[in-house]
C-alpha cells in the first residue's frame, strides 16, 4: 500500500478553460440549484458558512441538511456521473449527470425530492452571474462533458488536500475548506479576530452578502477554474481590508503576481501542475500571501499560528 503524502504533476489534470467552458457554465448553474436548496433549509452561520458545498472522495456534497426532525443531503458523484439524494430514513434516489438543460435539471431534482417527501422552495435567480436566467426558464445551458467534470473534481480533491494542510497551521478562527457555488471556487480563509470596515460591495452580489462575508479582517485563498475576465484556471489570494503595501509584497513562487484587475495575487494553475513538487509550490503561495497580509496588517501571528501536529 502506498503511503505517498506529496502529489506528483500527474495528480493534477490538465484543465484548459476553452475546452470545457460550456460544461463549466452549466455545472456552475447546477451547483447553484443544489446550493440554494441547502441555503433554504440550513440555519444561518457567520460569513454564510451554511451555504457552501464540500469536496468528497467522489464529488461534492451539501453535507446533511435539516428538514424538521429529519435530514437529507445531495451529492454530485463525478465518478459515476450522477446526482444522489439521500434521506436519513434510508431512502434515496439518483439520476444521471448527462447533457441536459438547467431547466430540465431543476425540474428533475425538485420532482425527485418531492417523491421523497422533501418540499423545498428556492429563489430561482442565479447568483453572482451577469444577465442571469431563472433556472426554470434556462434552456440555453445544457453542456456536460463527463471527462472534464471529472478533471475539475480531481483538481478540487488535490486543492482541498493542500488547503486543509495549510488550514491546520492556524489557532485563530479559520473557515472550513469549502466550495462556494455562487462564485464557483474552492476557498479557505484565516481571520485576524478584528472587525473589518463595511465592505464596499461587489458586482452582481447583494451588499448584505458581502458585508456578512467580510465582517471581520481576512486573509483568504482559493482555486478558481477561470471564467469571465480570466481565461485560465488559477489559485488566488487576497486580504480584506487590503493593508498598505500588500500589492507590492514579495510572494512565492516566482510565477505568482498581483493582478490589479482582480485586486489579488494570482498563481496560474499551470505553474503548480508543471512543478516537480506541486504541493510545495502551492503551499509557498498560501503561506507567503498570508504572511504578507498578516505582517502588513499587524496581525498577532504569535498568538494565531501553531506548528503542525503529527498524529501518526
């Protein structure tokens, strides 16, 4: 049995945006439908932590969602290419992930949920998307390339693993590693413990969303597969509020650079995938961008950080 703990370049699949962009857009909208079901039923948690999805060994999950005294969850399975609904009484249902419109996916999912006794009403307007089409009316987006959906999930698995290792070195408040279906990215966030000034807002996002998400000072990092304004997958890192000098900070590796367009540091996914030691390169980026945010923002690093614990 292999005990290899570090990844190799072959563990990080090629994910050229142009080759799967239609699938990315459709999958983004499908995850929004599933995510909004969780949002409709889960109790509110600080920074909207009740809404994300989580990476699993087969895909993405809502985790258990309360339904009165019952619970259910919804899982994307990118190995079998199916969506599964499971209820705590042992009942379940699933349907295939294949090319189908957003409207058809929406109707299929809610219909199967009703058959399981799960009635959930959601707001059907997509979030954080320009010119959104209501789910029930969206006959435009219908692509699903199973190979690229699988590749995307494999990148999430590897990123989640490294992000979790990075998360472990922090004693202060730190988010789970979670997948935000609004922006379609995997993220992890460290907090200084101090409140932040009111967020000025973001395009296509309600002010109440950004102000809750950024109510306290953060150093955040994540993976985004690319999309409008950026034609390649990237790792990103930013601080809010951004301390003076952050944009000019020296960070690693050399392939990382500050983007004035996005207001954050970007590291091309291709640079991580091509590295002889991808984990090391990605951890350099996470650690150095956090150090820039914490040092320039005068965080109490001695009180907030800890050495990794080996429990083997």
